[in-house]
C-alpha cells in the first residue's frame, strides 16, 4: 500500500519511470542538444535566421502570416486539450457509477476506486501541465507578433542581427512552449495506458519516450533540419 493505494511493485516501477520521463525529458533533451543534432536545438538557429531575414524585408506580411499559422495551431491544441480535460474531469468526478462502469470492462485493470481515480488523475495532471504550456505559447506568439510590427520599416544592415536576435528571443521560447504542450499528448496517452495494467503503462511510457527521441535525432525531418542549419551557418 502506498498513500492508501493498492500499488503492486510493478505499478510503482512503471509510475516511477513515467514521472522521471515526464518531468525530466525536456531538461535532459536541452543538455543533450547543446552541440546540435536535435530538431529543437537546430530549429532555434533556423528561427533566429528567419527573424534576421524578417528585419531586412520592407513587407513583413509573409512573416506575420507564418507566425499566425503557428498561433492558430497552438489555439487548436489548446481547445482540444480543454475538451479532453473536461471529459476526464467528468469521469473522475462521476463517482461510484463511473468506477463500476469502467471496471466492468475486461481490458480495464483497476483494483479499487482509489486506484482508478489515481489513474485518471495522472492523465488529467499531464494534460493540465500541457495546457499551461500551450497558453503560455499563445501569449508569447502575440508578443512576437507585436515585436515584428514594432521593427522599423528600414533598418540599417549592421542592425539586422540585433533586431532579429531580440525577436528570436521571443519566438524560440514560444515554439518551445508549444512543443511542450504538444508533447503532453504523448505522455497523456502513456498515462492512460495505466488503466490497462502496469505492463501496458511501462511499455507505453518507454514507447513514447523512444518515439520522441527518435523524432528528435533520427527521423528524416531531423536530418533535413540538421542539414539546413549547417547551410545557414556556412552562408
């Protein structure tokens, strides 16, 4: 028994692995990506160059449109996240009736109402953290749009990097927050797998972690982003 919950040793192991992966994924990824080779790290260089190029353009309508697409994507994920949170909260506070309905399913493995609520609560907590990241991303996107609008129409060539770097200091954190919000869906799915047993929970957590790392370093998109960064640094 742990905190009043009937957790078996494998449940504890799976929960521990999940918490480590969920809470420390981003800090570890930043440390691993200091030398480049990861999408998140390489994209900071690409986006900084984008902002420098933006300063040199008299007509920045295209830059605003591109950033607006990112803002729309963040808004979409935020709305979807809220719907999921509302659905899970409804099930969580559904009381004994919800527990009896869920536990009657063969695929659901939960030994008590307390464990069932803890399983749903973990999914809810994961999505809530992602929601906060998405909301912060939206605010930062708006700051970046204001920064683009505030850049003078004509900027001296020697000041392009200065203005561009400042704008990138708004854009890069905004996209990082957006990525963290989207990443919450991966971990929420892994947390939901706990309903199907500790083995499924552990396998889903490790699978989500492996998929995220593969996409960051080994995917075709990662290779293309890495090559583009090299080209930009040479130019």
